[in-house]
């Protein structure tokens, strides 16, 4: 883990996904933010009354799956095998889904 800088890689890649996700949904006016930590994040969605929306969350997860991207309905974890290209691809599919 030390030789491959596993921990710093996971934080770096996770931050790219975490920040990128939140920027994309904000740009589209959708309240569907990642919360938590860049290495372990959770998707939280809210409706116009600022109440948690399982419907919006389900719709986003469904649209991502249609684009062959699986996002856990619970916590999502970053692993050493995730690459910058993986994150860019995921964010591109999110932007498309929004």
C-alpha cells in the first residue's frame, strides 16, 4: 500500500468524483449531492420542500444504470483500481443523465 500510494490515490480519485458530481448536479439545478468523504460517499437527494426524495434518487440511479454505471444506493467506496478515466467517464454519464 505504501509503495503504490494507495491511500492518497483513493482520496485523490474520490475527491475528483465527489467534487465533480456535486458541480454537475448543481449546474443542472438538481439537489442530488454526494455527502460524506471522498473515499466513502453517499448520494442524498431532496425535493422542492427540502425533504429527502427516494424517487429522485431512484431515478438518478436508474439513469446511471441505463448508461452502464452502477452507483450504490447506500455508501459508495473508491478503490485503488478506479482510474481518472473511470471518474471522467462516470461524470460524463452523469452529465448526460441530468
